C-alpha cells in the first residue's frame, strides 16, 4: 500500500486543541511543511504568542519559545541576534500583533530584523472569547462590540500589511488566505518565500494569513469560509506588498 | 591588575563584558544612559551585539529571547523603565532563564526625578511583576563592589537559571571611582542544554515557557521554583557588619546611604557613642541572620533614601525584639552624616 498523505515532520504528533473549522491547523501545517522542504527544521526556533496559538510550542517540531502577549518580535530579535545562522519565526494572531504588540512588530520591521512573522488574522480575539480586535470589521459583532463594531467610536479595522509595507526594513510583505484550496497553495508559496528571504539575510518578512474563527464568529465552519471570502477579502485585499528584487 | 578611574555606569558595563556578556538590549533613560552608550561603543569591538530597543518592554523581552538562546545577556534601566520591565522579568523567572538586569534608580513615583533614590526597594525585592517569584538583588555600595557583583551576577544567574538584579542608586551610576576587574570565584555551572539553539535534528525540541494551564502542574512548578529560592536564601545572603561589636545603636543601610552612615558611625564613635551598621549587600535574600549578631544593640534605625521601604524587612528580621526607628530623605535628597548623627542622639536620648 502506498502512502499518499501523511503528517509533516514539521509538526509533532500532539493533537491540536483548535476548534472545529478553525484554519490555524492548516496554517501550522503549511509552516511545518515549508520548514521541512527548506531543510531548516533543525535550525528553526519558533516564538509562540499569547492567543489561540499560545500552545503552538507543542505543535511545531522544532525549538520553541513562548512569549508574552505581543512581545514575540522582541523575543525573536533576541534569539536571532544571538543565533544569526538559525531560522527564527514568530507565529502571532491579530490581537497579539495588531493590538498589544504593534510597537514590537513595527520596530522589528524597522530594524530589519532577519526573522519571519506568520500573522494569522481572523478579525477577533479567539482565546479570550470573541472580543473586538483592531482587525474586527465594521458592523461585525464581538463580545465587546455587542452592537457591531462602530467606526465612530472604535475606528476602522487596521490593515497591518499595508502599514508594515511602508517600512524599508520589511522586505517581504504579503497577504494570503486559507479559505479555499487555491488560497492555501498561494499561502504556502508566500510562507516559503518569506523564509527564503530570511535565509538569504535580506531583512524582515511577514505573511498575513486571513483565517476563520467559527466559534467566535458564531457560524458554522462552512459558513465561516464563505464569510471570510465575502467580508474579509474586500477589506483586506490579497497580494504582495513588498518583495526583494533578488529572486523575484 | 591596575586600577582605572571609571564612572559607575561604564564600570558596570565593562564588568558585564568581563563576565562574557556580549548581548545588550537597552533603552535610554536617565541616570543610566552611560551604560547603554558604553555597550554600544564597546560590544561591536568584540563581535557582540548592542540593540537599542523601542521600549523597556521590548528590551526585556529581547533579553528573554537572547537568554533562551543560551547567551549571557544584560539590560539596564532606571526606575520608571524598570517598572516597564517587570512583565518580562516575571516571564524570565517563570521560564527559568539567566540574565542580569541593572537598575540605576531615581526618585518616584511616576516620572519622579532623576536624582539618586532608593525608592525601588519594594519593586526590586517584592517582585514587581506578577506571580510567585523571587530574584537576587545586589546593592553595591562602591564602584568596586558594583564591578565585582556584576561579574558574579552572571555566574549566579547561570547557576540558578534566574534573573539577577544589580540595584545601584543614581549616585553609584554617576560617580567616578578607581576600579579593577578581577576573576570571580570559580563556580561549576550547569550546561545550557535547555537553550533553544535549534535541534540540528539530533534531539527533541527544547521549549522555553512559563505557561502551565493545569493547576497541579503549575503548583509543582511553583514549588520547584520556591526550592530554588530557598537555596538562594541559604547560600547567597551577603552583608557587611561595620563596627557592630559592642554597639548600642545599629543602623541598617545599603548602597550610597551605607557610605554616609559609616561617616555618621565614625562621628558618633569620636563622641564616645557606640553605633554600628548592618549593610545588606543582598537586599533579597535579606540578611536576617545579621540581626542575631548584635547582642549589645538596644535599638535599630533604618536609614534610606526613601520614605521607608527596607524598614519592613528590618522589622521582619528584628522580629519584635528591639525598637525600630527610621530616618530617610527622598525625592533625590541625600541624607547628611550630621542629620544621621542627630537622629542617633535623639534615639539614644530617649526620643522626644
């Protein structure tokens, strides 16, 4: 019997704790596959965030460091400066990266730190129970925006990739989605490219991945994929915002 | 080795380099600025790394990463900046990583002032961050002691896998004194086989972490940490006894204040008044046992550049045996020997 699909060596055999229909699992797998395909799993040091992926250190099959909320880019800076020949990445959600950790992500990009950030944007705080995030869409309900997000009092959703793309040190910035197969394929390519940019020592790279949260969006997994496509894609356009000249 | 005249902040930086620290992450704040400036100048010369972080919060988290990667690493700050670092210090203690953190403290609360102060005693010794944790706090009184303790702090941090604070008031950071850089006492240090340096496909992944969602697991971890802190209390207490033999009045003072109190003790001695000084060198663990070595004492007086913080520990150590008095100046004001002598006479005269 031939094996046609198996677990990537980039992940441990620990069962995910993620909710049914959450796309964190897909994204974990893509990152794990990329680390294996680039042959850098043994050199990889990942930094886990605070949020739904707080336990990512149990899932990635490489050395892992658990950071405080939002501080993953600072922790990754410390690691990469000590170990310039290793491959360092942060895995962060939108509450972590776009709210409490804005200073850390902007200045890691600003310094051109040579690590890779996997930024999972599901437009809500998942772990703490569905509170409003800076990325929550206008009108979207959250436990701290029970009447729907109101731009007049909470501002417009923050587009982190566009903001980071204005920083010279952020040499690779791309937004992708994992709500369909074509999107997943493109997402993997972007993740691979971001790691290649790091390995080539070119600067800071980030891949923003639009992701689902059926539990806190209050809809089914299938409806979530559709909701992402219909609501998130128009506000968070997919595509590459920055890429280095070399190896384009 | 010949002595060199150095400013405190720079001497502490040079001591860190002597101890093998090649990774420094800091943020500007007065009165510690000469320390990061020194590191930014010297570390590139030895293939080290200086990073000016975007904040004290980021700097301590860079330390968290660098320590996790197995490096000897240091950050420095001053009081309000130290307040910002408490989050990271708690994580570092929880994840059991070694590092050295220097606080050249100034007056507070809030933005306070920039002159020397000892108002960070609570912050330093009570765990300014969340959770059940402790760390050593060294309080040098001279620049030579600041150098010696900084060098040794790296060994102690590695030995216990715990952050170590070097607490100097602004005077220690800003004054100049001759110093020499000596080898510390040799310690057998454990291998850093826990560091996140990449598995190289040869071992299971290492995980640096302070999260334990299972309360039974977290309690086990807290007990393990506590055992480590008990070992520090057992082995790492340091203090100096100055003219305490036969003394009726015992001052308790640390850092710059202890130097001033020594002058007061000498002045009292010249007048035939028997006073002595207990000088804690470690603020945590506090030298409780020193208070069992003063059989002739009739009263204690805590002298601080604060409104009275260490006095709590003095009272705990004293355990109700002797009356405990206080003299302090704060906000960046420095106590004078004359005022301390007056206070001593007032206490010995019965107090009014």
